[in-house]
C-alpha cells in the first residue's frame, strides 16, 4: 500500500469521497485492519442495507468500514443513529456525490469528517511531500528526475494501480479497462444513464475543449443528445469525481457564477483512456491544474475553490484562487522558453480587491526564474511537491 498524503483521524467517523480506483478502500483497510468491513458492491449486502438499514449498521458493531455507501444514501440515517446512540466509529467511502453529500450534510452534520481522496498526486507513491510548490524550490536532482518522468505523468496520470505498473503497455491496459468499467458502466448505473455512446461523446468533446468555455448546447449537438441530457451527463461526471469545474472569477462571490465554466478531468489517465487526440498544451494545462486541484482537496492549498479569469478585453488567466490574504494568478504554458507574450495576461491582471497578488507561470523548462513580477516554476516542480 502506498503511504498517502491524506490524514484520517481515528477518533471520529468519516466519509471519504473520491473517484473509483483512487485507493479509498485500500487506505481505510490499511489504517484500520481490525475493523469489520462490508461493501455495498455486494448485492446481498446492498439488499440488506436497503431493506433494514438500522439492523445492517447494528450488525457491523461499534467500529466498521462501509464501502461504496453512495449506492444507498438512506443508510446515512442509520449511521447517524449509531453514532448518536452508541458512539460508533464508522468509516465510509463514496465514489460519487450523487445524492450522498446532501444526505450526509442533512443527517450527520458535525458528527463526521467529510474528506476527499483523489488519485495520487505526482510522486505521492514515493513518500511524504518534500517541498511547497509555491514557496520552496525543489532541489536540482529532484527537478531533473521530475523532468525525465513528466511525459509519462502527463500521459498516464496517477491512479494508484497505474502508478504501480512499471511499463507503459501495462499502464495503458489498466486505463482502458477502467474506461470500460469504472469510468462509464459504473457511472451509467449510478446516474441512470442509458446512452453509452452519448456519454462517450460528451467525454470526447470535453477532451477536445480542454481549457475552453463550456457551452452545453455545443456539447449536446456534437454528441447527438438533447440539451437536458448533455447537462445531466456533465453533472454526473462532476459528481463522480471524474471531472471538476472552474467558474469565472469576477472579484466578488455574487458575480463569480455568471460566467461560463471550464471543465477539466480529475486525472490525465482518464483522458488517455478515451483514446482521443488532445494537443500537448491542453494536456499539460489539464495536468498542472488537476495536480493543483488534488492538493487543494487534500488541504495543502487553503482555498474553497479554483476559478479562471477573463477580462472584458479578452485577456485570460488559467487559474485564480484566493487565500486569506492573497490572490494567486496562474498560467500554464507548454514551452521551454517563455517570452513576454506568455506573461502578458498575468501582468495585465489588476484586481479591484485589496489583496496582494502572486503571479506564477508553470512551464516546461527546468529553472526557477522571476520575470518582472511573475514567478516561473518548472512543471517538474510538482513532482513530490505539496
């Protein structure tokens, strides 16, 4: 088992959310090997949980692991009763937030920790993080190692089983298997999706439009499905933790949700599994932003959400996020030698809010640089960084 970067407290019940195959079950069973374990992927247990949720939870005892609880969101009511009445410690996993987060928030507010476990951060399988990506400089040897491994990381992503596989042919076979099962069939079952070709059409169009504004009507037309169906499929992908969205940033929460969203895949391995062509710049952008999103979910980047920015004059910034006293503006460029034009949008970004702005450019070079007010960070610095 890989030593993961997520810390799970043993003294409080927990709901662990993440995509299928991200390592949730392996992590919990490794941390708590003596606890009773059950999975709702087993139809007999699922039937029991649906018919008699209270009896099902009671039979598991005061400390247990319940896997894939999204298959029976009503079970959270029985879990709440066990926590309140017996001070039970119950650790749950969910591969989709469809109906689950609302149920958990309504029934177990304050009683459980809700944590996210994404696929592996790049380098997570090698041990604890060695540096802060935005504050520290990775040492020269580590940067060189990251640079050598970057192409493979951008191509195959970081699902644990994929990371453990040493050869590229093996990685490819695992991801194709995931697409044919966890990324599509499981999602169709959970979300009551009947049109596999329509779902694949939506996913392929997402690959073609990485980093672009999401226009649902275009996706519907290109995928051969109706507008409501396209919207449902896109929402299902988000809720299954396979994709995530960036909303437009406009200097205030009330205005932030007006602009169109951008959608990225939660891990580049999902893109590879679809076997559709994406440009090197789009792949690198998805890789960097998804790696930062993984770190945000793990609590290393203290912000509630990521956004993007587009000015009235058309200047765009790939990623914007606020911390308590600072505003981060980040661009990703697939070049080893960035020029003045690559930092223009960052330099022109003048927020109306009274926050200090830190500007960063991730690029393919191997040296840290500062050009005017922009900090250039090698993409390889994400390797083993938090």
